[in-house]
C-alpha cells in the first residue's frame, strides 16, 4: 500500500474504504463525506448505497424525500425504514407519490423492510414493482391490502401485524409465486385461511408459522399441497397435536424442521416424523426443557440429523 505523508500511516485503497463505508450506519456515512474530497467521493459512491438501513433513525417524510432525490440511486437493493406508529406520532411517513419516486429512482430495489408504519392510507400497488422481498413488522395494513400483484414478489415476512388475516393470505398467495412465507403473531389467521391458500403455495420452500392460531387441519393441508418445502418452523400454535404432526411425513424434501414441544405433541411423534423425512438434516426443538437422557435419546434415534434445543 502507498504511504501517507510522513510515512507513518498506510493509505487504504479505494476498494477497501468502500467496503468499510458500506458497513457504516447512515449517519456516519454522511459524516464521512465531510472529511475530505476523496472521502466525499467514496461516501457517495453507488456501491456504498446498495443496502440502506434507516430503521435506527426516526426520520420524517421530508428527510426520506431528500434521500430519495439526492442519495438513493439505481444501485439500491435493500431499504429498511421505521415509522413512529408505536410512539403515537400520527404524521404520515410514506405516500403513493414518495413510493412512486422511489420506484423510479431505484428500479433495482429488491428488498423493502417496513417497521412501525401505518400502511392503511397506501394502496398495495403503490409499492415498487421491482420488489422480490417484502418484510412488515408492527405495521398497520388495511383489509383490502395485497390486492394487486407485485409481479416479482417471492419472499414475504409478516411479524406482529395484527390485521393480517385469512383474506390477506389468500390474496398474496394467489397472486404471487411465493418461495418464502414467514408469519409471526398473526392471530387472525385460521385453519380455514391456510386451507384456502395452501393450493397456491406449491412453490414454497421456506415456511415459518409462529404464534399463529392454527391446528391439525392447517398442518394437514400443508403436507398435501406444499411438498417443495425445505425449511419448516412451527411454534406456539397451541392446537397442533401428534396426529397432525404425522401428516408432515409427505414433505420428502424437508431439510430443516423447527418445532415447539407441548403437552399435545409427544417426543415419539417427533422422532417418528423425522425418521420419515429422508432429506432432514437439522432438527430444532423448543418450548420445553429436555433432560440430558432425552437429548441423548433423540440424538441416538436420528444419527444423520443435527439436533439443537432452545427451551
């Protein structure tokens, strides 16, 4: 490396500095641009703005507009934004016009993560059409959302969105070829909703259902229709039994299984299911404390499967 003035400190090449700047929080990136002309050029380089995380900051709509117009470019791939829904702030962060500008300025945006955001005034079709991944956490959505397809959407993550219901699941599953579906704390989702949506989820490879009120009938229809699954995690459902668990034996491509044990699910049923899954390589159990001899029994019964336990 070249030497700095005085020969004491090495001068890092641009390629290294770009990697460092890309790892910095947004505020530090902008501060770095004020150090010198070289750092300004590097801090505003396209590669530094591929993944932008605004979630640590409580930003306003005006600030977001400024970033869209001045900083976010066609190199942007991932954007994370946090509103102020849980803080009682009623000012609107997103608007159809802002999302439209984002889609135009950043045509290669693939992943959008929204947290604590009121989406009720926004039409679903106002989201950038380039998205392949949409993640919503602690958001409010209207009853008619997910009507109108995002043509490239493949991965949907819903976490603690109380309004998410059977209707939403049917809408998004019937209009998008999802490969990942992760639902956490969606208490309005029922067995009936899963039964109606499952025939449209044949391409699904990863499914997470945690803190959802579903039971044996929902799991049974998953076993019948979602046979390409490679990753399945079910936890804190409350209604799943050993009988329903057995219906998952049809998932012959399953490589990872995560379950929460409860009084309705026996350890024998879990072991029997795992033995029926030829591709299974990873089993993760939670929800109950297991004694050492029980852990030893599981490991002895499943020699080709790694096992982890999270009580």
